[in-house]
């Protein structure tokens, strides 16, 4: 997205230099420009919004459009793509004369911003339409070549490869090393995707060399991602190396989107470090979305507050109430509103913190169920079956990867779940410990939704993991009973049992009880009269939970 943002900056600066003087004399517009140049984008947005309202009152349509375009660009840069589209569409209403240079530059900038935001929202056809409009108003060959590259890159995404090559070949005429390297890299990609026999590596490496020479951080991210993708099906080791280079470069130039892209690739190519890489990815993605949501909220509040204040001022002026008493009342109103707003924000923050903590606890439990217990289960399976073939081990790893990859989503029911469940139970049997399933049938899962099945899978696996780790049992059984109302699973072993059973309910057992309760069931723990432990789980059939 930052590569596309370059042309917008160039165009908006050039249009500012040639605009009428009354816009430049506006104090809020001057403050906004200074804040934007110093990259204080939140403050710049605030002052551009004030300037917009000032310029509307004096019928300065060009100045109003410029303010809105800058607001839209700032929103897009900060990840508020819908807000960026809204501001840019509003700006179009104030661009009256479309044939003079000032307005052409404004239109080119504005439609380019609409294309960037639409592309980020994956509305690719809309983005293409906006780019094609933008190029009609672009001034200067170099800016035109940038537009050609943007259009060609988008056409690759839309799989219109022949048309993409046409635009990208024009883009390679660029004089700028940055623009030229971007064009030849994209052109080689389009040629290779259109003809798998074509060798794109000379152009890929040429683009990489130019970007290294010019210390083009964003371009290097692009090259490393391109090369990692190219080698993905050809040389996994080389693909991983380029993904790691991309991650390193993205960290150095503070590009969170590119870091996320690199980590996605590394997670698939480096399964032995899956958990640590996944945690980095999850943390980075969560922080990025939080920051973007914060900016969206701030931009909306700025526009709302300014509009409210303007409306209130207009009302007071029209009624002739701007007097000492009126000012005092307004101050009291503002103080009261501020106090309420601060108090409300504090309440919302507390609610949000609770939601975040609950989400983190939920995700932590799922990671524990899927990853930690899954790995221990695989260790036990390999230990109990030393002759297990490599294919089965790899299949188990792939299954655990698929579950962990979709850890925040509802899974679609799998056809072989019944077999996987019984295989999991019997895998804990060894020469030292015998684990027997009793009365188990595939039909036991009929009328029980998949989310409940999966929760029971994780719970029984955790019970067996704890048996293997702590119980010292020699025998264990898992018995299944089902009638029209309930499914009952009864676990029994002859191990050491649990001392102080009531006291233990404050720790792990309490957590298990909560999980069973979440699917509408009951669980009881009791000592086995002959020594060991008995656990009975009861799940109602066709309840509001299942």
C-alpha cells in the first residue's frame, strides 16, 4: 500500500503549490500542512477538518476539496479504508472545473486514493475502475508510469495477465530507479504466471539488485516476497530464507503488514518453530488491528465533535445568544460533556479490557488443547508405536497444523472424526498401561454437533494426558453410553487417584468443569473404591447447547 501512496503524495503537493491564495491564508489549513509534513497525522486530520468547514463558509470549493482529499489520504494511510473512501467521495462534490490543471491534479490524487482504499478492502474491480479514471488526469510521464504499474499489479491479482503485461511494459519506461525496479519485478511475475516455462529470475534479481543499491526498504520487501513465492514449490529451504529476509527488512523499516505476510509464509515453511512464529504473528496482527480500529474511532469522533460544535455555534449565533450568560452555559455544557465523555471512555475501556482478557483466555485454552496436548499425544503415540511409519506421523502433524491454523474459527465437521477419536484413545495403550474403549460405536456421535464433539475430544485427551503423566495407572477404560436424552462417557483407572479432591476443584478440575458447562453438560470426579479415579461426563442431546 505504501508504494501506491507515493503518487498520491506527489500529486497533492504539486496541486497545493498552484492553488488560490485564500486557502493558504487559512490558519487551520496552515496548521494542518505543518502537522502533515511532520507526520503528526492525527493532528493534521483535525486541522484539515476545521479548515474544510472554514472554507465551505467562504465558498472556496477547491480549498474544501483539498482539505477533504488530505483527510481521505490520512485515513487510508492509517488503515481506515472505508473512512478514506467516504472523504474522497465527498471531495469529488467540490471539484467543479475538471479541465484546468489544479482540478486535474486533485482528481488524479483523489481517484488514486479511492483505488488504494478499495484495493486494501479487496474490492479489486472497484479499485481498477478508480485507477483507470485517475490515469486520465495524471500529469507528467513519471507519475503516468507509476499509474501503469499500479494498474498492472492489480490486473495480476485479477488474473488478467495479458492485459497486465501490456500496462507493465509501459511502466518499465520509468526513469526513476525505484519505479523501474518495481515495474520489471511485476512484469516478470506476470510473464511467469502466464507461462510457467518462462524464467523470471533474471528480472527478479535485477530488481533486487537495484533496490539494494538504492536502499529501497519497501522494494526489498516486495522482492523478497516475490522470490519466496517463486521458490515455494521448488525449493522450500530457499523460500524460507527469502521469507526470513523479508521479515528482517520489514521489521527494520517498520512495516507491520509486510511482517505479517512474511510470518504467514514462515509458519508454513518452519513447522518445528510453529508455536513461537504463530505467537509472533498473532500478537502483531492483533496490535495492528487494534491501532487501526483506534484510528477509525478517532477520525469519526473528530468529524462528529467538529460538526456538533459548528452546529451549536450556528444555533447560538442565529438566536443572538452569544453573550456572557450564553458563553458560561456553553462552557458548563462542554465541561459536563467532557466529564461524561471521560467517564464513558473509562467504562468502555474497562469493558474492552474484560473482553480482551476473556478472548485471550479462550485462545489460550484452545492453544493448550490443540498444540500442547496435541504434541504430548503425538509423543505418546510414537513412544507406544516405535514402528509407526513416517507418513502417519506427517499426517498427524498436518492435522494438528490445520486445527491450530483455524484456531479462532469454527471448524467444519470432518468425515473421519469417529475413527480419529477412537484412535486417540487407543494410542495411549502400551505394555505398561492398558487403555480400553468400551461400547464405542461411530453412531454415538449422531445428533451431536461438531463443536461439541471436538470439545469432548480435547477433554478426553486431556484426561488421558494427565493419566499418563500423573496417575501411575496400569489400567484405564473409557465407556460410552447413549440414550434418547443423554450421552454419558465414564472414565475409570486404577492409579493413585487425587488426594483432597474437594480442594483440587479450585485449580485444574474447576477449569474442566467450566468447559463442560459451556456445552451444557455435567462432569463429576470421585474416588474409585478399588483405588484410582472415576470421571463421568454427561452431555444432553438436542439441547440449546448442542
